[in-house]
């Protein structure tokens, strides 16, 4: 008979609340309780390779643990909290106690307590509650090579799984730390990661090893960007998600690391889909830049953008610097320019400049923007403010560029750095484009 059924029968006797003398068949409830706790203790000690578990917190992040229990009430564990805890065993005490249910209590400070620590300086989280995690777990069932428990405060489900002898060796050899470092390097070296499933959706993947979250994004049939943040933990094989990601026909619950190829991949059924890297973001720029979008401003600032990406616009910008300085021979200095996408198809080109005394000014040029069904963008001049009336003649190399050309909006490939750049490409000459950093 399965252990689960045995435990449930015994617990049913406990719950019945009958007195010893009234229930001679079931016997002494104290003895029955001791038997339940004793059987759970035997389970904890029944895995010579130790136990592995993934804990997913209420703060939407995850952590993996490897534990070994002794019959002396001691437990030793490692965790993927960071690369130090991944290889540094921490020993503490544990005990089994009969509360409302048989409960496994980690009763001295260890890595589990660190997740629940109310001091944000320890591991982040919220003052008073930490990452919303637990270190007391009520027993639910033992089945095969796994033991299911549930947190006594937040009802967090956790499954302990017996580790094999081979897995025990991998934990001891620091495999978790290796996976953590490989993942960090992979995410850094591969700028715009995505995976393309059978339905041709390109799903972008952002990895944040610090917060232990993955961010998935894709464009749906209505051209809406759908984004979901999922907690994860590191495992011997790669990354385990807090819950499966996908839809009814295609989903995956883990990201698997290929040591030979040095890449991640997912399995959907029996089909393998490998991660790919792009030189520019997968989500189209027009869905993230514009009025009402995540970003509304495109800033060209020579101090922050690589000016060598586009010789044509850099020439126009330098001409504007020279032109501004020449207006009235006043020696004004151009700092940077930005394009702002406002509601009602209004677009403002704003020039930031200084006089010789260092006083900052703005000159604003207002346009209407028209976007055709094929994505063509044109700008029509409407008006300019008083400052622009004074210095506008100095900016004609740029203002004429916007009024005299048709543009396409797209990302700018920037292989020399991680700076994210958007661009307005001259349709007649795609080698010429206005570009800059994105801002809200």
C-alpha cells in the first residue's frame, strides 16, 4: 500500500478526536501520531543522495535547494541564492512536530530563512515580510521519490525530490554555480534572445539573474505586445520556471542548457527549439515607440550615442552646431536634439542649447506626423516657438531633413555596445537615418 494511503488512514484516526478508551481499534492517538512523524523521519533519511527542491516565493522569484538530513536533527543545504551559497553548505537544525498537521520545521537560521528575512538588506523583498517565503512546511503526501509539503503561513507548495547519486556528485562539484555563471555570460553575450515555436511566434526572453525572473514577450494577432514575468530557479540542467509558459498547444516549464553548443533550448513535447540571438530587438520599434507607447522620445545626444553609426546624420548634426553658433555671431552651443511623439499625431523636434554664459534654452518645432498603411512616415511643419524663431535658421540641416523625406521606423543595429537605439530611416536612402536612445 502506498505511503500516502497509510498516512491518510492514520491521520484520519487522529482527526476523529476519539478518546483512547472509546476507540480500542485505532489505539492510542499519541502512538499513532508518533508513528506518522516517525515515518516522515524515515522518508527524510531514505535518500542517501539527498533531496532537491525548488521554492517559488510570493515575490515572483525562485530558488533551488539541495538538502541532506541526518537522524540527529541536522540538515545541510546549498542554494542558488548566489554563487557563494551555491557551493557553500550551511548546516542548521530541523524537527518534526505535530501542529494541525505533521510539520517539518527548519528551526535555526539557514538559506530558507534568508528568503523570508524581513530585513530588505538581506535579500531584498518587502520590509517586514521579505520575499514572502516559508521555513515551516506541513506534510501533504509522500509518493514514490518525492515528498509534497505546503508552507504553514502562505500555503506555498514545495516538492522535495530524491537526488540520485550522480546528481549528488554534480551538486558537490558546483554544477549549480557553473549553470549560474554560464547563464549570466550567455545573457550578456547574446543581446536579443528569442525562441521561435511551431506557430512561428517569436518569443523574446529577458533573463534577470538578480531578481530570479524571466521576461517573455511576443506580438499577438492584434499587434499587441504581450509580456509576462515568470519566476525561476537554477537547476542542474538549466532553469526551472515557476509555472509553464505558453498556451494550450505549446508550452514549456524549463530551459535546458546544452554544454556542447553553449546555448539554451526548450522542449515542447518531443520537439526541441533552440534559443537564437538577434542584432536588434524582436518586438518592432513601432510597437514600443510613439504616443501612448512604452517610449515616446528619441534622443540624439553625441555624448551618449555612438555618432559613428551614421555619417550622413552626424554631418547634418555638425552643420546644425555650426549654424547655431553663427546665428547673430552669438556662439551658442548645441547640446542635443530629441524627437517627441505626442498625442493627436503631433511631433515636436526639440533642440537643447546654451548661450556663452552657460544658460540653457530650448527651441521647439511642431509637426504633424502621418503614417501610411505600409509604414511610411512623413512630417509636416506646423509652427515653432519664440526661441526657434530666433535661432531656427541654424537648424535647417536637420529641420529640412524631416520635412523633405519619407521615413521608416526601425531598430538600429549597434554591435559595438549594449545601448538600445531606435531610428527613423530615410526611405529613399536607408543608409541615412535619424537615431537615438529611447525615453518615456
